[in-house]
C-alpha cells in the first residue's frame, strides 16, 4: 500500500474527465452535518441564556424551561459526533513545516495569490487552526457544561468552582462561535469548498489550487486505491 | 394591636390580620429590579423598606419558625433520618425555605459551652447576586420595600441563582425544576401581615418591621448584650451586598463564621461580576462584529475562485503528465 502522508485512506480520484476528487465519504459528511446542526442549536439556545436581548430565541425551542433542558443534551450529542470527526482527522491536522510559511504569508492567502505559497496537504494552517480550536473548546465546554448541569449534576462541584465553570463556559462559547464564523466564512469565500461536505468531492482544479500535495498523493495512488 | 390599612407595609408581625378586605399592594409598579430586564420602568412609588431581624441571642431553637414557614408556604419537607444532630432537614431544600442551624461552641475566653442557633434563609440582599445571575426575564424581582422574590412562572430552572448567591440559599426542585427560597412572605406583607416565622416565634427572637425600626431595635439589643458581658455583640447587616432586609444580632459579631459558617464579608463573587459584566457585553459585541464583518467582507471583496488553468493542470497531473514541482517545495 502506498505511503499516506497528506491524504486519508478513502480519498481517491472519482472521475478523470473532468477531474473530481473524493474528499469525504458519506458517513463523514452526515456526521459533519450532525455536528453542525448541534452547534447551531447550541449557539442559539446558549445565546438565549447568555444575554437578555437574545432571550426571545428560547421561543425556537419551546420556551425557557425547554431550552434549559435541551441545551446540555445537544451538547453531549455534539461532543460524541465531534469525537468521531476528531478520530478521523487528527493525524492530517498535525502541524507541518509548510504551515509556518503559510501563516507568515497570510497576506498572500487573503489576496488569493496561492502560487506564492508552499504546496499543501489535505489541510492548510487555517483549517488546522479551526480543527484544534474546535477540539480544545469542545473539551472545555463539555467539562464546564457538566459542572453547571443543574438537573443531574447540581452537587458535583462547589459553588465557587461552579462560578468559574460558568464564566469559562461562556468565554469558551464566545470563542467557539467566532471559530464557527471563521470556518463558515472560509468555506464560502474559497469557492468550490462547500461541495466537499455536500457531494463529497471537489474539482481537480480546486485540489490543484489549494491542496496540491494532497492531489499529487491521491493521483499517485493507482486506480485501485486501497484495494491494490 | 391591629394593622393600619393605610400603611404601605406592616410595621410588626405580631398584630392580627386586618378584618377588613385588603388589596394586595405589591404590584408591578413596585419593582425596582427584575432579572434580565435592563429596561425596567421606574417604580411608581417608593414603599417603606422593611426588614426581618433575627436576634440569635434570644433564640431557643424550638423550630416554630420552620413549622410556620412550611405551613404558610404549604410545603412538605421530607422527613429525614436522625443522624444525631438537631438540624432537620439537614440542609435547606426546595421545600424548606428556612432552617435552624445548631452549632456547639466552647468559648475559649470564658470556658463556657455555648449553643449557637441561627435561623438560616434568604437575606434579601439590597444587591442580590441571584437576581444578577438570572438569565430569565422577570424570574427574580426586587420590590421597593426590599423583598427579593422568585416569580416561578418565569423561572427556567437553570440554577444560575445558586451560582450568584453569596449565601448558598436557592434550591432547585427536582420535580418541577423551579428555584425556591424564602419570600419574606411577600404574599403576607402585601396584605399587611408580617412573615409567618416572625409571627410564630415565641421569644420574639424574630421580629419584623421597617428597616429603620429594626435597626433601632437591634441597637438596643446589642447594648443589652454588651451590658451582660458580650463585648463583641453586634449587628450583622452585610454592607458588601448593600445591606440586607433580613439581618442578625449576634453575640459574637466579630466571628460570624461561628454561626454555622455565616460568611465573614459576603459580596457577589467577582467571578460572577465578570461573567455578567464584561463577558456578556464584550462577548456579544465580538460575535456581532465578526458576523456582520464577514458578511460585508464576503460581499465587498473578491472571492477565491478556481481558474480554468487550475483545472487543466489537475487533468495533466492525473493523466500522469506531471507538471514540475514548485522549486521551494520539499517533497
């Protein structure tokens, strides 16, 4: 089996004329959207309890009591769905030397001058940042969230610890919402990205432009792919 | 003594209820604070501040106050196991809004054994931490007479009031998921009667009236205690929470912790202040700026598009006619 450094096992050339490259299989995409839907539900219900001007958002969930009840359960769902994404993706999100160059030339990134940037594997430093920020913040949020889960864990920690937990929970929530905005914005701004999470594939041109090392490795693997 | 129906709040708890019909006089126009309601209209009048004074030195530990509280509020605290102490239940619960706490103290100065009994319950802080922490509009209110009350139809059961309270008072029910605590019998005060506990107290260790009268009365009690050798007798009316509408006369006011851990200098935790202050305001602002900014940036700047040239290069690569690597690239 060919050496894999920049691609995942399932990534393969889907068609040659025109070139499309499979990036995420069906299960990963469904799981991604479960995570996304959970995160959106969590941010709406969480913001409703975070600021009085947004309390009206509890109406989306059937009122204040229902929002209070639902939010932590959705949090647990998100934790486990993200855990699967983490197990699938962590290896390709480890930092590499070219990430440093990519970050130092962030101006070229924003201008879209990618020919001036090093060739990249499946993820660029920005995507890796989103991945690790989500990982750390979700961990912090689930731990502090359980500490303030009155319904089942009201006596788990002392009140002073609970005060810190609720403060850290809200600061982390703000941070994860900012990360979420960055993630969505980058996916829209870099045209041709969204289809990786809808249809599962990207065009060859997209792969050539943004993730050339990934494309080289996937194309270098002969027809049969993992079955060879 | 009877209650004058023309007074805005009762002056004592010992009088019998008025015989003439009385309109409830604690209404929406009497609110000075309401949780998660920044634009609360100012109150239409100012009620006379009221207070309950608990003179610990007069308490005989009979628990009449606890019984009266459960009876008036129609709660049925669970009968717990006797573990060899007098506290029953063992802590405040959603069904027990007030609790006699018993501590045994051997006074090192006198060598005397002292039984310090304190009636625990909501202090009705002038600056209530529960109200500050509460996210549900109108679930916790403060009337202009000083009473802090939970409005259960607006409560969502999140437990933030537990986090906010400096005295560990609110309890969340496991059955209806609502927060409970002493109401200072706001429903009795509204119709000219004092709180049930004060009414039931056989030694007048619990007295009720205007805050001014209660402070004056407390002063005479402190003076009396000092004349009996309690040099450190004093009033416990914590200024860190802006003063309270339930306050104590203690024989050892220099050591409030002796009385089952009454806090030394209670105030709303700075962690809670930080959460409900800068975090709330700056957090929402940051999210708003990021959301609006990214939409504007997306509309006003050029997106990163894949070119036809990129597609051609990819086709050549996949066909095996590999274009050269960029010189700086390590493989």
